[in-house]
C-alpha cells in the first residue's frame, strides 16, 4: 500500500514537472512566466532542499509545493494540448500509470 501511494505521488510530481516543461517550451509563454518555471524546475533538481528528498514521503513535499506554486502562477499558459503532451510522455515513462490518478490536478 505504501509503495502504491508513493508511486502515485511520484507520478503527480513528474506530471507537474512535465506540464511546466511544455509550458516553458511553448513560444507564447511570457518571459516572466518562464522565469517562474525555471525557478521551480531548478529547485526540483537542486541537490539541497528544505526537506531532504531521502525522507520517505515528506522528502518531495517541498518540491511538489514549488511545482504547484509555479503551475498556478502560469496556469493561463497550460493549454489542453500541453496537458496531452505531458500525459503522453507520462505514459511513455510509466507504462502502468492510471490517467484517473491525475483527475482534478491542475
């Protein structure tokens, strides 16, 4: 059960990062929004966090918070096409993910 919950949380984190990545690549995204995205994605890959990633479950809470903040900050740029791109890539990487796990997100 813990592993399944952790997997779902990980998929949501990756989906959030993919949404931001595709918004970043979109030519219509304003530079101000690009900077927010770069900050959030940079924080995700930064080796030092407020909450170390090695702590089970809680370790990615700060990363998800940064990504969520960025998504809501640039939400006007998240088109249905960008959502499809992110979901398609998620399907490539996680063959057994259930799209229902993403319902209600962003």
